[in-house]
C-alpha cells in the first residue's frame, strides 16, 4: 500500500485531501492501494479568515464531516519533524510521540502571526491568528472589566494596520459598546489603529485607501502611523519615543510568517519563510514533497507570486491533491494558473471595499461590497457540509473558480 500524508487541515490541506480523494476515485484506485491521511493539530477545519468577527459560533467545521465520506484518515497530532531521507514524519499525539511513514507528502501547515520579542507582547497582547486566540479576545472584550474604571478600560489598540488589523479595528467599536452595555458608567469606546508604516492599509491602492479612510472616520477609529511600539503591558503600550497609549485591549496583527516546518527543508525560503513550488505544486529541489497555501510560493500567472490568502490556498490545495496522486501513480499532472486577483476587505458596520487586480481597482464599496464579503466568508470558502461523498469529491476538482460576484 502507498501512503499520501497531508500536513494541515486548513484551506489548502483540506482541499488537498478532497483533491487527492477525487483523483483516486477517478482513476478507480481504492484506499487499500493508496491511503490518504491528513494530520492536523486539532479536530477542526477552521475558517480562519473569520477570526475577526464577533460571532465565532460558525467558524469551525469538524474535519471528520468532510474526510469520513471520502475515506481520508484523520490523525490528530502536531507534526514536529520530517525525515526526508527515510520518508517519515514525527508527530506528537496525546499519547506521546510516534512516526508516520509516507510515499508522498503535501505540506499545508499554513502560517502564523509574526511575534517579535517586543517585551510584554506574548503575555499581554491578543491576536486573531487561530480560533483559540480569537476566542480569548472575545472573552476578554465581553467580560466587564473587573478592575476600577481606568483610562483605557474601553479602549482597544490594534497594532498592525494591514488587512487583518483594519478588519479587527472596524468590528471593535461595536464590540466594546456591547461590552459596556451592562456598565453603569461606561466610557465611550475608543479604538486606535496603529502601524509603523506611513499609511494605513499599505498594500491597497490609493482609491481603496481613501474608501478605508472614510470608513474608519465614520466608525470613529483613530489612526496612528509611523509609530514604533517598544513594550506592551496590561494597561496599554509604550512607544519608542516614551509616550503611552492606555488601552486595556491590545491586539497584535502585524504580519504573517510561514509555518516553521518550512525550515526543515534544505531549500531557500522567501522573506515570509515560504518554500518555492513549481506550477504542479511540487517543492523545487526536494523529492516526494508537494506544498500548498501559506507555506508555498508559486508564480501563478507567469508574473505574480501567490499571496498568503485563502483565495490562493484553496486552488493550490486542490491541484496539490490531484498532482500528488498523479506523481505517485505516474499520471500526467495539471499545471495551476490563476489569472485574477481580488481583495474584499470588511469595514465593519460601514460595509466593505472590493477591489480587482494586482493594481487594486475599487469595484464596489459600502453595503454592496459587504454583500460580496458575506458571501465569501459564509458560503464560498466553506467545504461541503452535506456529508455527500459525491459533492465533496466534486468540490476537490482541480479547477480555478471565477472571482466573487460584485453587487451594485
Ligand atoms: C483574521 C484573518 C483574516 C484573514 N482574511 C483573509 C481574507 O479576507 N482573504 C484571504 O484570502 N485570506 C485571508 N486571511 C489569510 C488566510 O486565512 C490564510 O492565508 C489561509 O488560512 C491559508 O491557508 P492554509 O491552508 O495555508 O493555512 P491554514 O488555513 O492556517 O491551515 C493550516 C492548518 O495546519 C495546521 N497545522 C499547523 N501546524 C501544524 C503542525 N505542526 N502539525 C499539525 N497541524 C498543523 C493548523 O492547525 C491549521 O489547521 C486571513 C487571515 C486571518 C488570520
């Protein structure tokens, strides 16, 4: 029996499992001939892009609901080492460490928020990188502060004004207002969005930035650019120039880095820690290994590298799953090409902004763009939840969808 091992059950890993199962089904190969196993550190497929939302109740799907109908085995464990020469992966389970053998692997272990060694960051700041982290933030905001009212009691400081930071900040005035509803004398909520860069939303074009500016102003969010945070504590942050920002809630959203497992491969990594894959999702310079999602860098249209996004992770996963089976069985693989790029940024109660293209052109904003965002977050990026084997296999087909619909 041959074994395909998929590391990670997020957007790319789950798509790879569906893609591999679909290809095996198409070729008439049974799971007694080729077994597909997915290793994930918990039992959930997390819709990570929704971690900034207030209601977290719908943002995890049990992996077994998708994997069982397509006969993919699930192992709940943390991958700690990969022995490329012996084709063995070391995993840490609740019962201790053990090893899994493989013929091919798909690395789909995602990314994590950048955590520099700023004093107090690890202990005192919140983030929305994982479901557990987002739940901790929710608990913290929802609990009326036990301590006497201080300057920062209903103030939140969001550090990192990229896309995630903007989405987090735009939700916070409402969340703080709700949290203060039971307080006899709540201070008005105050949200500060800060970045060391000279502007908010650096990766967006000028047009989108002006929409973002309008939304932030309407929501009463203060912005601070060009600031350097030197320490974080329970009451706020100290800046490099010695000034203080008093805030009981500090959320860190400054940058992402590929999963540290990428360091186990004897290849160059890009500035985000990603390893290069070819158009078939095969890791360049390493035998028997495919990679997809945030751990992988691929040129998708002859010019642009993939962006760490579920937009790219999902098709990369489907093609990696298809091609890892092809590689194992000597069948011609399929090249992935994606000829479009969009962003759809949630701007809280104000709406959203939807852009098309690598030079972002605003195609919709306000509540029209919000409709697109809700469709993406609540429908488009979910795996089938019907339990239907046929539907799940079809969702694993190596295809690239059209961009999300734009509304007027
Ligand atoms: C708040 C937020 C908002 C975002 N908004 C957007 C957006 O609007 N649009 C967009 O396209 N992208 C967005 N992103 C980025 C997007 O979530 C990621 O690019 C995407 O999740 C990458 O998919 P992935 O499969 O590579 O990794 P992930 O989805 O992170 O999945 C990785 C999986 O691997 C598992 N894992 C990790 N390490 C190990 C290990 N050692 N052993 C076993 N299992 C392991 C994890 O538990 C996880 O299940 C957002 C991200 C965040 C945090």
